């Protein structure tokens, strides 16, 4: 056997081992089971985006340690939304990034089927507002990130947030409609 053949075989074995290791490591779902059910139930784009926003808000509560201050609301929400998500800072920030990515995908899917759908600008504007809130609340975490996981999660979150904000900037100005008085 030549050196090249041996190198190729070793490369294939290393790649195979890497893929097996990756496949055997369970991936964390960015939504809880109850949140997944709520997303499935919300068939209209703007309602689905609201579910994603509420899911990110729940992670922000955990990250900011604000569960006690919101105990009354959490108790009210617990039947529909379930328990608050748990995890490390890196995992929860990664969850938020994953939720934003899923929201982007949902908007893109609707847009690809019907780019004139009036719910797209509404949903995108609301998502952009939420992203501004998320980024404001997570600003302290950017300077305090300690682990590679936290840094990677924050980078992924920042990329998704920038994508949403750039898309929202491209929207035409919001048209105000006046409701007729009875």
C-alpha cells in the first residue's frame, strides 16, 4: 500500500468516527414539548411568531433570574406552556437562537408560497421588536461570556437577529388604516 492509500483510509476512518460521535450525541431541542404543540396549533403566521416570541421570553426569564418576580404570570401560563425551560446559559441562549432561526424559516416559507401575504410584514415587524428586546436583555451576557459554548450561542443569536433586523428594514412603511366609526 502506498502512503496516499493509507492516508485516505485513515481520513475515512477519522471522518466516520467523527460522524458516529456526532450522531450519538443527543441534540437539545430549542422548544419544549408543550411549545412544539403550540407552534403546531398556531397555523397563521403572525400567531405562530407570537408563540416563538413567548418561547424566547420564557428563556429570558430564566436567564435573568426573574421567575420570582413573574410567579403569578408563570402559574397562569404553566398549564398551557408547561414548566420553564432549563439549561445552562449557553443552552438557553442557543435555544433563543434556534427559535429565531425557526421563526425566520417560517416567514421564508410563507413568503415563498405567497410573497404578498399581508401577515408577512406584520409578523416580521413584531419579530424585529422582539429581537430588539432580546438583544437589549442579553447585552450583559455578551461581555460576560466565559465558555466557548456561550460565545458560539451568542454569535449564532447575533447572526439570526441581524438577519431579522435587516429584513425588517426592507419593509415598506407601515400603512395606518383608520377604522370607521359606527
